[in-house]
C-alpha cells in the first residue's frame, strides 16, 4: 500500500539512509547519529513522496520529484522532468514490491498529469534497478557520467505504456 509518511516511520527512514546496502549506488550510507539528529519527527511529509507499507510497517519509499534542470539528462528542453525514485529496506528486496509500488506511483502520476513523461536515472552497475526500469517500461534516452559512475537515463510515458 502507498501512503503518506507518519511519525511511526521515522526509524525506518533512518534505517534506509544508514543502510550500507541501500547506499551502495546512492553515495554511501549516512551516519546513524547524524540521521537521528536530522530526521524530523514525521519524515518525508511532502507531495510526491509515498511510503510503501507492508502489513502496517514501512518497507521503502517511492518518490516523484522534479529533476534538477542543471543535472545531465532530460527529455523536456527546459528540464524539470518528473523523476521516479525509490528506496527499499534490504529485507524487502527481491520480492516484487518495488515493481508493484513503482507501477502504482506511475499510474497515480499518469492520472494526475496525463501524457507527461517520467524519467528515471540509475547507475548502470545497479543490475536490480536496470531490470526494474525495463520491467516498468522505461526506455533508454542516454548514458552519461555523473557522481563518478556511468548513469542510465530513461523515460516512461503513460501513452506509450498503455498502447
């Protein structure tokens, strides 16, 4: 189930950002003590951020944010494309939750902003993310170097996926 963040999710948010496994392709884990100080009582409460809830507990997040126009990779000339992001606790990996949650978020987005494309960027070394992008129907636009690694940049369109 996708839902808004609640105070009970704080420990899971800290675990996500402190996890060495989760941080492998995201710049590394953040120090737990820093997160304990920085994470608000109700973390992630903002438009475009969904908590993935399994049996009453947070197992990850899915986000739809505007991509910084200064970064490489865009489908709209002016930038600011809607970008799909996701993070899951390692114990939730390999069970199809990411595909299900991301597909639900993309369906929500397609209803809210019909015809607007969504982009996704991941390191080419991240096999799981590469497979998920393909499974969700993202198609490659380009590859580039960013954050010291090769990045894969793809696009998804509700018009293309419904055809």
